[in-house]
């Protein structure tokens, strides 16, 4: 996949990834400037790739390696002869100096991590327009090795106490190299530096959502021709935006399959069906398979067994209904860019599986289908912007993520219809509270979970022996890490009271104050 060349007729910027933790942020900063860019790992970029990709500018990311290490990551030699501007960041700077005749030295006491201040040298540099109005700028450093001698043709434009070559450039060749990370928020003028760089490179900044929509539609038509496409619709933002976009491109050649596994929230199935079948007029199969799923989950309390059972059944059910469409050759998926970026791994070892995520992986091969993935160049917030461009209602686009296994993983222990019913009603009250208090958009994800225990309470004059609920609400940027949301005590008290009063079967409510790590967002 890495070697695929974009069809876009927009100017392209190539980010060569040397394995920095923050390479994706470079892409975010550029996309914010309406510049089309792609991240490719250094070991997949050779001269032939460069020629085919034809970038208008190149950025070398940072990375954890040392240019002294055996097999140190290097860019293809030809990149320096393309006549396009290059910006090297951190390791990218070191590699540039190393390749062009400068010198890099090992850390030894000059390593620098965190905030630093860069002051300018006398000369001005176009990529520093807007910098140094106050004399110095805060930047974010994270390096062990450092440049000790710049390459011929380069000059120094900024220094910091531990990085005498914090900003270097060869303006004639339009090669720029900085020791710090302009893509992180802790370099407040970093976005300006990127803006100056792309302007200097001649980007028009015309990669907008409107343009993306038109291009995506053209590409879908080209790819699909007069064949049929099926799309697994979950009601989540990604599959919804993908479905609406594909429907706009090929109309009724698309059929959506919405598998209701009986683990959805209150009113969710109706909302999805109303929106897509009635509002968008899409051919939609509403597969109510709750008996099948809930039957298979009877007596299952192990989280991984639950996840695997749901994943397996989902594929079986989807396949069955997809056959009924008759002769679909394409499967549409809402794959996003972060799922596609091939990461540069230096440790090599596989990471530990914390949870088996449910998705439709494995389906295309099993069914002999080709994939249509119109969102694979977009980040999540760009998908939301595209959704808005396509007219999907804000309330739909801004919805909190909902996991594929649904309420199954919010019902630790054995799943019963009774528990699911209580959970659905309690969750609806909780979300209603959050919306009423205007907190919904501040929270990444909020939900109720029903705990595998009953507790004693007293209501009116009687004893109760009912379920306990846990409420969860977290803030997060990407779901990888999260913090619990600090509701006021009043809010929590009011919500607990409402749930216990309005939902029969619950007599106790807890609030989960665990961050991720050490917790995870879902309970299972
Ligand atoms: P955890 O619980 O791992 O969740 O901290 C991180 C994010 O992923 C969502 N999640 C899933 N999404 N299929 C999905 O599509 C899954 O199997 C799945 N499991 C967790 C979770 O809701 C949170 O947003």
C-alpha cells in the first residue's frame, strides 16, 4: 500500500518518516494549510518512488536512530537532486548534514529534551517570517546527537544554548534544517514555519474538503465502473461518511448492510435506518440478528471470548446478507489514514494485544472482494469535515465513538437481555444529562456500564436488591490515552438520582475515575 501513488492532481508534499513519535503531527500541520501530503517510511522510498510521486517539497521527520548506527535510516540520494525544497527536522537535520558533507556528534552531555529558546543570528530567512518579533522563540527539542559542523552551502540562522545549529539552511538550494520539532504545540510558532515553507515551495493551498469530495467521487466512479458495492454500515461516523460519499458517486449500485447484533443503544437501529433509508434514500439491508448474537453469547463472560464470538458472527452474517445483493464485487470500508500509515518499527517485536478489536478484517479475502476505501487519506477530524460538506447533520457527525462489539463490552460478566435493557435505558438518561448540561462536545466518549453485581438499597419503605451501574466519561485526542472527565459533584448527584428514579432495576451508581493507562476506555 505504501507504494501506491496518489491520483490527486493537487501538488504533493512527501514526508519521509524516520520513526518519530510525532510524524503524524507534521501531516496534521500541513493539512491545516490545505496542502496534500503523505507519510512514507524511509525504507520504502527510493529514487523510482520519488520520480513517480513527484513531490513539490519534501520533509524529513525526526526519529530515534543515530546516524552512527549500523544501517542508520537514510533518504534516497536522489532526493537532493530533485530541485525541490527540503525541510529536515531533528534526526532529519542530522541525516541531511551527514549526507551533504557536514558532521554530527554523539550526545555526550549535550542531549536536550523539552523546552528551549532559540535566538536568531543576524541573517533573515524566508521560512522564519513572523519569528523573533520578541527576540527569541520557544521551541521543543528532543535530541541526543547534534550537528557539530554544517554542510557546505549551509549557514546558521538560529541557535539555542545546547544546539548551536538549531536552525540552518542553504537558501540557494532551498534546503532547511532545524534541530527542534516545529510540529508540536510546544513550539508555538511552528505552524508559521510550516506555512512559510509551503508558501516558499509554491503550494497553492487548494486541498480543501470541497475539492476532496469531487476528487473522491471521480475516483470511486473510475474504480467501480458499473459494478456493485456493499458497505457495512455501523452508524458510526466513518462508515456513514463513506456510505454517503459512495452513494453520491454511484447511487444505487451501493447497498448498505446494517447488522443489528442486539447490542446497540436505545433507538440506535431506528435512527440509522431512518437516516440512510428514508433521508438519503439508500438501498439498505437492516439485518436484525439479535437472536443469533445474544444466543451465542449466552453464558459467556470472558471478554476475549465475547469479542471473538461477535467478530466471527459479524463476518458470517455480513457475508450471508452481502450474497443477497447478488454479484457485488466491491466492499466499502471507512478505513482512515492513521490505520494506513505504515509505522517505522525499530524494536521489531509485535506489541501486546490488549483487546481483540472488532472490525471487518478478513472479509475481503474471504469473500474475494476488492476494497473501496474513500477515506484512507483522511484523519478523523477531516472525515468529520467531509461529513459536514456532504450534509450529514452535526449531531450525527459529532457523535462519540461506539465500539463494534457494542454494549457487550459494557456489560462485564454474563450478558442477559434484562441487563442490556436496563443498560440501554440508563445510558440514555446519562447521555441526556450530559447534553442538557452542554458537556457532550467536551467529552470524547461517555457511557454507562452495568456491573455484574447486585447491591442492597431502600426505596420508599422497601428493600431493593438491584444492579449497580458505572458511569464513564473521558477526554482524549485519539483514544490511545485518556483522562476521566471531572464532572461536578452536583452533576454526578443529579445524574445518579435521575437514573435510579427513571430506570427500574438500578439502585446504585458509581463514577469511574480511572485514566488510560492504567485503565482502558471500555470496561472490557
Ligand atoms: P479501549 O477500551 O481499548 O478503547 O481503551 C479505545 C477506543 O476504541 C474503541 N473500541 C473499539 N472500537 N471496535 C471498535 O470499532 C472494537 O472492538 C473496539 N474496542 C474498543 C473504544 O470505544 C474507544 O473509543
